[in-house]
C-alpha cells in the first residue's frame, strides 16, 4: 500500500482475474449445516458482497476464507494454490486481513497502538532486539510507525491517535478496526458488517473509506453487510446465502430481480 504515492491503479479501477475461488464448500457444526456446497469466486480489485438473512452462513464463509473454520468438504484456490482449507496464520501472512462483527480491539490501548498491532506479522527483528529497542529494531519500529501514521491520515483520525479506543464512540472504533486491518497492507480485506450499529453519517463515511481503499490501493474487498442500499451501491457482485445454501450470485441488478432472493428476504416458504 503506497499511502503517499499514487497507486498503480489509482487512475481507474480495473477488476482483474479470479484471485480467490471457493469450490463446493460444506461446513457443519455437529448436526448444524452452516454451509452446503457453496461455490463462488472473487476477482482481484473487486468489491464482492455476501448477503443473506440472519444465520444464513455469511460469517462462517468469511471464517472459512481466513482459516478460522475448516470446511469438511470443498476446495479453496487462493492465488492459484489449491487447498482443502486455509490456515489462519498463513492466510494473514499471505495478505488476507479482516474486521469483525463485534469490534475486536484492545480497549485500553491508544488508537495508534491498536493500529500498530496490525503490523505484527510484518516485523522482522527478534524479540531481544525489540526489547532493547536497538539497531535494526529501532529503525524497523520507526518505519512501522510511519506506515501507521499514513493509515491514520488516510482515515482522518489524527485527532484521536493518542486516545484509548474504549473512550471512542462506536463509529470511530469501527474505523480504527479498519485501520488496523489496513496497516497489514492486505491484498484481500474481509469486512464483517462494517456499518452495523452506525448512524447515517457514520455509514456514509465508512462507505467512502471502503471505496477509497478499493480505488486507491486496489485492495480486493469481501464484505458482509445487512444494509441493502449500501450493498447495492458499492458492490461489483453479490453472492446471496440462505440457510447455508447459495441462492443467488451476480451483479446488484441481477440479484435484485432474482425471485429466490426476493422470497428469502420476504420470508416465503418453499
Ligand atoms: N462456532 C459455531 N458453533 C456452532 N454453530 C455455529 C458456529 N458458527 C456458526 N454456527 C451456526 O452456523 C449457522 C450460520 O451462522 P453464521 O454466523 O455463519 O450466519 P450469519 O449469516 O453470519 O448470521 P448473522 O447475520 O446473524 O451474523 C447458524 O445456524 C449458526 O448458529
């Protein structure tokens, strides 16, 4: 992520080839089938939404993508590599970052320190050098802090950089969580209900930041969101889940007119 220099695609966003391909994914918890034979793909630089009623399997799908859950069946192809499942650490190391439905920040730590935790996997120097804050460790920490300050500028949260996160209103905490994910310079950003619980103004701000991240840095975004207006406005393609099954997949216009999707949202029994 080049915060100060123009990115290679900043002049215009181009959706690329498939970067992530999920094939026939099934996941159960005991007798509960969370996902049944789900297939869909994600193209580089696109904004891909996952929608569906409560309990449809959306969060489970994100957890499969970043290796928190291991599906019993199916295959995941990430950047051309075939896997039965992802591994959490490897996923993070290979450029998949995420935010959570319920904010997962260190409430007593400042905004800057929370965002710094997003750079942990990029730190090279060993524990002893870091503890002594000496030589390469010192130079490294300065470089990481600089990157975090760039994220802070980008998200327009300079005024709260030294504030403990627990003292911030909810909408700003969500923005800090986005900042921590951005600090990892992800290729794919997984956002689990980034606008949940926000007022209209906070939602507009968050929408703008998501679009800016996508446009300026070319970050591929997979997001779960309940606000249909937002989803239809900002997504390139939408996959729709219901009771763990895929019932729709296409552009916002295609999904909007899909009868199965309309029925699922209106609660029509088949
Ligand atoms: N760790 C788990 N253990 C047991 N069951 C689980 C677990 N995680 C998810 N489930 C079940 O899997 C199903 C899908 O849940 P999931 O949270 O993925 O749905 P969702 O679409 O994200 O719902 P929501 O919109 O309410 O967040 C639900 O029946 C849920 O109870």
